[in-house]
C-alpha cells in the first residue's frame, strides 16, 4: 500500500474536486505558512493499493493547483503496511 499526502490551501471547492477522483480519503485541516503568509491549509491523505497507478494522484494535484490558482501542490509518497479489519 502507498500513502499519498497532498498539501494545499484549504478552499471550499476542495471536497468536490477530490470526491470526483476518489471515494475514500482523509482531510486534515491545519494552519500553514507559504512564503511568509499564513493561510488555512489541508493535508489530503489517500491510501492506494500499490498496484494502482499514481497517475490519478498527479491529476488530482494538477486539478487542485488550477482550481486554487496555486504555484504548486506538494505530494509525498510513503510505502506503508496496513490492513482493513
């Protein structure tokens, strides 16, 4: 399994953008600072089976970047061991 975390500004349209691509995800709302300016930000956590292409994650980041009119969206990728019980 791979845990992808996207870091971006928290805007009202975000949930609609994410839910078009994924039906399961976690939002972690927080405060962040980008280039000296404090903003409402969010971590979007999506865990995928490692057989699924990361293309959907990259496309989601591009869609968020465009909708939020941002310079960039950070994506981290972390292999994890997990199971659904």
